[in-house]
C-alpha cells in the first residue's frame, strides 16, 4: 500500500512475501531511517542507533552491542547479575516517562508531513519530546555519575566478576583507544533503557494476560516447568530455557498477537527501487505492519486465538529468518537487543508462573490495546498471585 501524506510517500508492507522482497532482497536500499521530527529533541537522532542512517557511527554502535554487550559469552557471564536485577524493584517513574515519550512519538505530526511547519511545532509534540527526553537523560546522567563515584571508591578491590553492563560501557569510555566517549555512553545507556524496558515489559504483560485468560495453557506451561525443574528441587535458571519448548511457544505466540514495535521503526529508501513492477521512490518511508501480518488467516489458522501449540514442532522462530514472524525485524536493522530480550522474557515469564497461579480481580479482563511507538495494554494487568 502506498500513501501520500503531505510531502512524504509512505509504503506499508504487510505480507510475508513482500517483507522478503524489502528486507532480504533489497535490504541495503531499505536500511535508511525515516526520522520523525520529535527525535530531534536534545539531538537524540544524532546519537541514537535507532535513528542513525547506516554509516560509521551506526556501525560502531552495532559493534558495541554485538561484540561487547549482548554476545552469548557476555550474557552467560552476567547471568547472576541479571537475576539480582530482576529481583529489585524497577522505577515506575522511569517507565511512565518512557511511555509518555513513546506515546508522544507515535502521534501523527503535521510537522513530519509538511516540514515547512516545523518551526511552529503545530501540536506541541517537539516541546513535549524535549521535556520527556530531558528528564530521562537527567536520570541516566545521575545514574552514570553515581556509578563513576562508586567505581573510584572501590576501583582497587573491584573484582571483574562483579562487573555489569554499565561497568563495561564505562570501561570503554575510559579507554583512550575507544571510539566512544562519555557523552556517547550517556546516549547509549539512554537508548538501552528506552529500547529495552517498554518493549520487554509490555510483552510480558500480554503473555501473562493471555495465560490468565486461557487457564489450560497456563497449566500446560507450569506442568512443563515442574517436569523440568521440580524433579531437581531448585529454582528456575536461564540454562533451563532450551528444555522448555512450550514456554518458548507461549512467547512466540504472544509476540505474534501483540508485537510491541508494531510497524518496526520507520525505514527509508536510500535509492529508487523496483519491487514487483512498482517503483519505490528514494526517501519514501517504509512501515511494516506486524500487527496485520500476525492476523493473516492465510498464514495463521484461527489467527485471533491464543494457541502456542501452533509453534510446537514447526521450527518457526523470530530470529529474522522466518518472514511471517518478525517482531524484532529482519535484515541489517534488526533489533540488536534480541539476545537479551529473548532471555529476559523467558526468565521472567517462567519465574512468574512456576510458583504462582494468577487470578484477576473481579474475574473479567480487558484485552484492548493502545498505540504509541509501541503497542501497550490499554488497562494495566492487575493480577493476584496464588501460591501453588
Ligand atoms: C520484546 C523486546 C523487544 C522487541 C520486540 C524489539 C523489537 C525491535 C524492533 C522491531 C526494532 C526495529 C527493527 C527495524 O526497524 O527493522 C528494534 C530496534 C532496536 N532495538 Fe529492539 N526490541 C526489543 C528489545 C530490545 C532491547 C532489550 C534492546 C536493548 C537493550 C533493544 C534495542 C534496540 C535498538 C538499539 C534498536 C535500533 C536498531 C537499529 O536501528 O539499527 N531492543 N527492536
């Protein structure tokens, strides 16, 4: 589908076949980013990987993610710290600000369709983006300063085994040969927080909502956990995930029905490209409608039902090779946080359902959603744990 919105041509991709054409066959030409006006707040677009055009800066950031932050050996080495973090309370203020930023960025903005209107900021969206980005950057700044102070205080006795991702990044910024300085690290941490929190927590919330709505699926997932873990009488560990195919299927099914980054991040054509006889013009914005793809009854029988079983024994995964299921995208702009998100989702969901059954206050659940840059549950899930 092609839409002309003001001066912007937008192409909406919404089928497995066309995804393959755009993000596999012509991936290089469609790897640009269409940057919304609100992302100019506090120069965010100049630093963020998600808004950078493909080039040296983008490559340097992807390398840091791939080789230093989320490489399998790095994730394995930090699994105890991740467990500790999961136990601590996350800051609700921070999450609320992230949602406000996303909701604001998801609103249609005349300034994007008619750039001549930009100085007027017609809906006040840039003003709000500056406010929320500024507050979030200040929180990150404080977090980094505190950590720098702690490091100075403990540097001599600090064992490398207790280092977490933050230490790794600060080590990098203090290395003279490094291509990233403290300002770069500040934006990188900001991006880690905003790209990783809302997406992961909203997927978890949907998974819980679907399981509570489908008690027989909840029991099935719990039985599998009991089978694998209780035999050995211990807590649930990351290393168990590979032996839990039903839990994995629950996560896939949740991401099919509720893809948090519903349109991917907007891509941009860097040249004119011919796709199936049509010309996609240079600078066109490309949106990929993951929500519609998840509802396609030609691909998914009983598409509206929550049926994790559909993923058992079929080998479909969301690692970017199966174009019908791409909640993390595919190709060179694919989500670099996938290895972390994948572990966190299974670890958190498994921990929540292993020891507890969950009931809804009042018995009825609202399953409607609301849209910002991400798709969130309209009303937050309010569930009561019941010990099993
Ligand atoms: C359930 C969890 C998550 C989902 C579903 C998700 C999904 C996505 C999607 C769809 C994109 C855009 C891909 C495209 O435009 O083609 C993306 C980009 C990105 N994600 Fe994630 N993500 C998740 C978690 C995370 C985490 C945990 C991090 C880091 C801590 C992260 C960091 C990023 C970054 C930096 C980008 C921009 C990549 C680029 O433009 O080159 N994401 N993610």
